[in-house]
C-alpha cells in the first residue's frame, strides 16, 4: 500500500470561506470518512482526519503533524503560514491548521510521556518543520492508522516510533535530565501533587520549585493541573453520561466551562469527540 492509495473525496482543496460563510473546523467529511482516535491514556494519542481547519488553538500537549498522503499541511504560527509535510510543535504554541485532503496524522505527546519535556524545548516561534523523508519507513502504518485499520497495540508501537524519529531530528532533544525524570515519575505517581510537596521533595524553595517545574516538565504547574482536568473529563466522554456530570467529575465549574476549554484547546466541542458518527475511538 502506498500513500497515494488514500481515499480522496474531493479533487483539490475547497475554496476558502468568503463573506459570512464559514467552513466547519472538523467533520465536514464524516458522513463518508470518520476521524480516528487511538488513545494511550496520559502518555498520548494519535488522531487522524480528512478535514481540519482551525484558526486559533493552543494545546497543552506537544504535537507531531504528518501528512500520510505526502501532500503538505498548512500551519500558521505567529501570523506566518508555512506549508510542509511534517511539523513538530511545542506545547502552548498558538497556531492555526489547514489540513484538507492530506491524510492528517496528529501525534499528541502528553505531559506524562518521558519525551514531553524534550519536545517542549522547540525554540520560538514554537513550531519546526521536519523532514517527512525521515518517516518514510512508517508510511504503510501511517496509511493504515489514517484508515482506522491498526490495532491498539500496533498504533501504540507506531506512536512511540514516531516520537523517537522526531527526537532524532531535534537537536539536544534527547539530553538526559535527571530532575525532569524525577518530576515525571512523581507526577505519574501523584498527578495532584502540590507545588509545596514538589519543593519539599526537591529540597528547594517554593519559588524555585515553580520555576524548576515549568522548565523541566515543559508546562507551568497550573497549566499541568488544568491538563489533568481535561484528562479526567476524557475518561468519561464515551460513558454516555451528561456533560454536566462529566464537568463535575473532572473538576470544571460547569459544562459550559468544560466546553469553552475544549473548544479553545482543540478547536472542537466535547460533543464532537463523544459522537461515534464523527470519531471512531480505538482504546
């Protein structure tokens, strides 16, 4: 199987929106071709889609974007658009994405993954083009992932291989950091660990612990704790319970707070991920 075997619903990209007409961010092709989500808990996920048009999102995860078809993606960061077939994006990088008919593979590396801190060190503006040729050995599995035909175990192996191949392209990303490793181990054991507890365990002041956490983990502690709420909400998305109850279980003020947060982070409402007409979840 080759990347060119990807189904193509339309010939070429749609016209850009004019006047007050706005194209949907996700799901324009879901009646014919669903998105796929391979979920690996707090380590990460792979999301695939034939159609993503987002103008302004800021994720708490590090992201690797790949084109399964070989056609370029368009990424806008700091007001400048770039077209490449692969990108690495640091967490909390505000960006827009235009990925229509390219076979989008979005690899999200979560804060509990050992490589998260390394990926967070991508320099300004927070996104870097990658050599797509360096991922060519994964092309068959990338197409199968896009088509939703990988098993969960196969997808997990692919996820780790893609992260490793990305780190090989990023200078200094592989440097070992004992304090970062300690913090990641501590947070996996106790995700709700307070900054005071971190300061005590590291034998540093509260202020020093705050700076150390942001530098070594790749996120400020408050942002990390907010990510934990999002992860708790995600655990209940497919359970069929009301969004209001999910918001309470995850620690959000209410369902509107959860919906606003999710829309800002991912460019889609929680209802989109909860609808199997749009998204096929493999977990």
